[in-house]
C-alpha cells in the first residue's frame, strides 16, 4: 500500500487496518495530512505490518509516527531539519 499526496479519497483508519496484513509494507510520505500519517502508521503497527515514512516534503513529524516507522527515509537536505525538530 502506498499513500500518496494526490490520492483524493483515503480509507479511514479502520479500513486501512483491515487492508493491511502481517508482513505487509506501507509507504507514506508527508505530502498527506499528518493525521493520515499517524493513522496509517498506527494501523500498520496494529496489524504487524511495516510502515516506511518518507519525510518529504519536510514537515514536522508527529512523534508517534516516527516511533512506529521502520525506517524513516529522509533526503540529505531535510536530514538536518528533521534532526533539529
């Protein structure tokens, strides 16, 4: 599953959770609202799926989302900003 910024209709957290299975990988970037990022990461954790966060475009990332991601991918330009947050 890949949650992209140009997707107009995203499933709710319950729907996302039922779509994910153990060992699935979900990629989410910061082009979607932070609440969606947190919900997708939480859903992945609940279903024992792997959440990968692409911290691009750079924005403040909720701590719960960072804690639940494995890995958090960030470009060189944004790495310093994320480290300072």
